[in-house]
C-alpha cells in the first residue's frame, strides 16, 4: 500500500529535516511544476512549503487537501509533525 511507503518516508524525512511535501513529491517522481499543474496550487506556494519558508502545518486545509489528492496520500502525510 502506498501509505506504508510514505510512513517510512516520513521517518526518513524527519531524520533529515526534509519537507514531507518534497519527500512525497519526489517519491512520486513529480516535479514542482507538475504538482502545481495537477493540484492547482501555485508553484510559488509549493516552493515556499518545500523550502520551509512557510509552515505547511498552518496552511489552509484546502491547499493541503489539493496537494495530498494530487500526490495520492492522506493530508496527514504532508504535515511536518
């Protein structure tokens, strides 16, 4: 199941302090531009979350939902907890 892959990836992302969004996107083999196109979330917003310039934990739920849906994961998977 894809969520198991992401759960393991989350632990690695935490250890390396990598954005869960970036980790999930790279595991899907998706570019930031492609994620922006598929999700409808602006590229600038995605970059901001991936570079930890903005806190995805404080993002509007609809933004996290769109990203999670585009990546085929649960919203919680993208949160940096």
